[in-house]
C-alpha cells in the first residue's frame, strides 16, 4: 500500500469516526429529549383529565372524549385510565381499560414515579388526591408519532450526511495526499533519470524550504560527492595508464632501435641499462599506486606499534641517500627530550618511512642545492616535523592541488616525477591520525609541516 492511499484511509477513518461519535451523540440526546418532553405531556394529559372529571361534575364520558379529540394537545392513540383507592377502574377513556398490577398501583400511590415503554406505547402513572382526599392513580399512555417521525428524519439526515462526508473526505484526502506527496514523486522521477552518464545533473529544489526541499538538497550534496569521487577515479585511471604507457613506449623504442642492426656489446649494455632505468621508474610508480589503492581500500590493514620518530627519520635519510647520494639531508632537534618515550608515536614503520622519504626526496629534488632541513619539535601533546627547502617553491594556484594523485605543478614539469608521492604521504599521515600542511612561495622555498599526536 503506497503512502498516498495509507494517508487517505487514515484521514478518512479519523474523520468518519469523529463524525460517527458526533452523530450518535446527537441522535441519543435528541431521543432523550423527545422522551422527556413526551412524558411531560402525558403527565399533563393525565392531570387535566382527572381534574376535568372532578371539577365538572356530571360531564359525560362521551363529552370528555369529544373535548380530547378536538384538543390541540391530543396525542396519537392516547388513553387515560383512573383507578380509585380500591384499585377499581373509575374512568377509562379507551375501549379497553389499561390493566396494571396492584403492586405497581400501590407504589404509585406511595409517590414513586412510573414510566414504561411497551412497543410504541409510552406509559406514565401518577397519583392524584381528589377533593374527598381519596388517592387516585391516573395512568396515561399514547404513541409519540410526531416525535418518532422527527427522530427518524434526524437519523436519515445523520446517516446520509455521514455517508456523503465520508465520500468528500476520501476524495479530498486522496487529492491533498497526492498534492503533498507530489514533490516526492517528482524527486523519484528525477532520481530515476540520473546515472553514471549524467551524474552532473541535479534535482530541482522547490521554492519552499520544507523537509522535501532539504531531502533534495541532501541528495544533491550526495550527488556532488559522488561526482567528485567518480571524476577523480576516472582521472586516476587515465593518469595511471598514461604514466605507465610513457616508459613502456620509451622501452619499446630503445629495444626496437637496437634490434634494427647489429650492435657492439657496449651498445647493447647501454640499451639494457636505459631499459632497466625505465623499468625501475615503472616499478616505483606501480608500487606507489598499489600502496595508495591498498590504503584507500582498507585502512585497518596496517599494524600499529610504538615507534621512535627520530629513528624513522634517520632510517628514511639512509634509504634515500643510498638511492641518491648527492642529496643533502640535515636532521636536527629543537630540544633533546628527557625521556625517550617523548619521541614515540603509534604506527607502521615502513609506511611512515615511505612518507618521510617522499617529503625529504621532494625537498631535495625540487631545489638546486638538493638540500633539505628536517627539524623535529617536541611539544606537550604532539610531535611536529618540519621539512624545509629553499628550492623552486609552489605557486599558490598549485598549492590546493598538490595532494591530488598525479597532480604536478607547472614549475616542476621539467623534473621527473609521477605526482603520486604526496597523495600517498598525506594518506599515510592521515591514517596515523596526523596532519600535514604546506607553506610555500614560488622561487623562495617550501615548508611541509607534519604533526602527530604523541602517545605519552
Ligand atoms: P612528484 O614529486 O613525483 O611529481 P609528488 O606527489 O611528490 O610527485 O608531488 C606533487 C607535486 O608537488 C610535484 O610535482 C611538485 O610540483 C610539487 N612539490 C612537491 N614537493 C615540492 C617541493 N618541496 N618543492 C616544490 N614543489 C613541490
């Protein structure tokens, strides 16, 4: 059952129940009122009859009948029976006297009110003390034809009104629920049309700032995030294939050229050396990409244990120098800690070394003197490492992008690189709940500041 139908039925059931209770109350109260009024009239009738009989002595029964029938207050099938103190019928206006048990007659004489309904007939009984101090019992009954016909009319009006209003409520409920839910149907229709091909499209947000507009806004924000992820995935794949294709093309060219004619052993060796260089570059790139993919996929994979940051920095320096001996890496502390534990962080040694090697290597690679200064600051709750170089620097427009995979600043296009190192370093530092910031000025130099929470 859809929401529209459910809302309509709920609305209809609610209104129908309220109207039913209201109609039943009106009917019941009117019936009570009719009964009271009719009983009052019957009592009046009884009293008038007995007084007339008593006052106008010698009045004949037939005359009394004539008065009654022509009386404006005459009721349908009305009859009056009067009993004396010995339970004998002294007057009866009908063809048949109304028989009543002596016990009830006695109760009426004692002053107890008597009211009874027998089929259509309504009966009242009252006591009357005449001039001779005799206690008479007057019983009067009649059929409230007029009252019942009014009651029936009221019932018909209430039932018809209830049925008509039920239809009106069903119709208007269906209409209003449809109107209220129209933005939802529109959102559903629009969302159905969005796929990977047109992920740039957005839902239209209604003029009102209601919950459904909020839903559309939230969905648009989700689409924007998905689009970003989608685009970066797409550019990642195209960049990766481009970066891999270039060394492959170079190798193919080198190998093809050396096969074209007989070469000396020296020339073959040179070609193999050059090919190995390209293979090494490819290996580094593939390793970097695999690491990035692994860290993006599952961040819980690395095994964290306490590590000394100073040791990691020295090890990174060693590894980098073994690869590029012309680099000049200078490590210093702003203060010597009293306890060694102050230098500890939790993490994975090889991942952190990869990040430090990248940052140190970039500092040297992008400065003419191939020099970088690494300073370790021990703070109360944190360890801060600054990687400072006085190299080419990074333009302001590039600063926001350098942590994106494959992004390379214009100023460094001439220097070899793939643009994966910083993306990987940032991911590693974030995984260790650390923070990386960069300050740089073109032609002046660059400073990367990495901060980790200390574990003590
Ligand atoms: P790669 O160095 O292989 O190009 P990175 O991801 O390590 O890739 O760096 C991305 C880009 O950031 C570099 O191409 C370079 O333009 C810029 N960059 C990073 N470090 C420095 C630095 N210390 N000085 C100047 N530019 C830098």
